[in-house]
C-alpha cells in the first residue's frame, strides 16, 4: 500500500463486510480528530462492486487494554496511572469538541496501546455529536454499545451526555 510508505508507523485497515454496517458518521467524526490518544484516520474508500468499504488508520501495534489486564502478568501501578491519564486526556479532548463527541462504546477492546505503551482510543462507529448548546441527546440506535460496559441511558435509549463515556470504562478495567 502506497500510503504506508509515507508513514513511519504503518497503516491499519478496517474492512466492513456484508453483515457489518458502514456508517459514514465514523469517517466524519474521525477525520477531524487530532490528539495523541485518539487513533488517527488516514483515509477511507467507498464500496464498489468487488470491494467493501474500508477505513485506513494509523497503526497501533500493541495489545488492547483487555489483553493487557487479562494477562497473568501484573500491571505495575505506574503503568495503570499512565494509561488512566492518557484515556482521560483523549476523552477530555472528545468532550471538549464543538459539537461534543460522545463515544458510547468505550471499553477495554476499544483502547489499544502502541508498542511504546501510548493509549489510542478507537472505534467511533457508535459515537454521536452533541452541540455544545444542547446538554443532552437522545440515542439514535436503541441498545447501541456493549451491554457490559454501556451506561443504562445508552442501552435504554434515554437522553445522554458525555458522562456516559465515563461509566462505560471505569466499571472494572483499572
């Protein structure tokens, strides 16, 4: 892939198959984001007769947070604090945008680490945008998110704000 020659860290490709929904919102949301703890969208390709739609992201070449914390090796407290600070920094950035970006599916599988142990928040397919002047937004998809990590407001299609992202992550990970 030509794009990977211009990037020091490489490229990850997210392919949407027949049974998956490609949501242009994810492209819209991700293209504008520039933060060290948010995965960077590099490009997108539309579906054709032969190929499904694809997104091209910077490569986060380390494990997911789930893998880190489910391994038998203990995680040092300093690393837990670093990961916590970087997640908080990335989420603060999302929640300070105008319109505000609510992730709605923040969970250990959607937080990757690079080989240098830098946090990268991924998967904005369920995210919603909320104008800063509006304090809440009703979910557009009933039951969106991952049940184990989602706030009740997300699962029950109630009005939500940025606080649902906090509940989703801090349930049992760190």
